[in-house]
């Protein structure tokens, strides 16, 4: 059985790797303080280092196809206002990329994330192509990443755009439909089964699973053969386990302790050939581990 005493620093045990964040993050650069910006950061990402974020929904509202109970952007607005125009987003991207180039900002990744589901933006494919052009001009060789919930991957143009990115993270926070609806709170009758069907057709992706405890928890759902079968179907490059690293929109949500995440990681590696990375939360805010 793995536990946190088995690890010192960033360490590996078989197919399980534990990552400890040492650098104190600058919370003022994170999305909850930059919701009205198209480009924010760089932020200190647990997985991507210094990540320059792209937010296609600069608004006080969270615009998404989910209303996740652990979201750091607040509750989702079910009927969003008109989306910001492509022209305005392009103007902001040009200005920001140019400035970061002049400042020689240290950037490891350019990441589509922000205040909602990036692929939900109607002109997401057009923006991806534009960002690739700007990257080559202002920030050459910087890789591009996306964090997505997978709800829009049934559109061929979205699939083709995602394929152009270097790192592709998709969230699966449950192994069964009931827990999926409790944790992710999807809109428009989106089902876990349908998301899995879409992810099966994507190559070179990584699965991220938030592990929660207390009132709203999913640990028991993830430590099941149902979740193992989901992973086997999708066949990701890696599985990433993490817990919340920030205050959440809904009360009663608590981060799970590192020992429980390592227990889950061991369960996954015992039942699959997959590599699992565990990311320990930063203890810079007051909520204690459970």
C-alpha cells in the first residue's frame, strides 16, 4: 500500500509518480482574479509549469456545459449572454502575445482553459488556428495545451482543432452516471457514457480526475471496476489524480488527503497498464485535507 511516507519530493513508485508543488503560486494571476481577461497569467500549473492561460469567456460568469461542484470560477450561468466576438478576442491575443514577447516572459505552455469550457466557444477552431499563428510569430516553439470536459468533441471541426495541440487533458471525475451527475452537474442531458464514446476516438490524450471527499465525494466511484473499464476504453497516455487547490463555488467540498489519492493510484495501476501521476495540493489556503 502506498502512503505519503513512501515519497520524498517528486518521486516514483512503479507506475505511480507523486508531484509536490514547491513554488508558492501567485494567486492574483489565477483565473478567479482574471475572469475578465482573454489572456491571463502565466500561472504556476501543477502539470504544465508556467502556463499562459487563454480564456474565451471574459465575463463575471462561468460559461460552461458543466456546473462542477469544485469549480474555481464560480457557478455556471445556464443562459449566457452573447459570446465575445472573434475580432475582440483576436485583438486581445495580439496585444498580450506581443507584450509577453517584448518582456521575455518565462512561459512553458500556452493553455486553453479559463472561465468555462474552451471548446464551447462557437469559433474555437478559428481561434486555435489564430493562436498557432501568433505563437509562431511571438512565442516560437511554445507548446499548446487544453483542459476540456469533452462535451463538444462530437463536432468534427473541434476534433481536428484539438489534434493540433500538444497536450490534451480531459476530465473524468466518476466511474458511474449517478456520481458523474453529482460532481459535474452537466447541462443539456449530457451523459458520462456519451463523453466516453467521444474520447475513445481521440488519440494522445490524458485523463484528469479530481478526487473529492466530505459531503460531495467521488473516491468510491473512482475506486471501482467501472472506472477501470472507462480508462481501458479511452486508453489515455496517462491518468492524472489531483484534489482541489483553491476555494470552491459550492460549500461542503473538501480536498482528499494524499494517502487516499495514492491508494487510488495503486488501484488503477494494479488493474491497468497505465501510468498514474498524483499531484499534491498546495496548502496555501485554509481548507484542511480530510
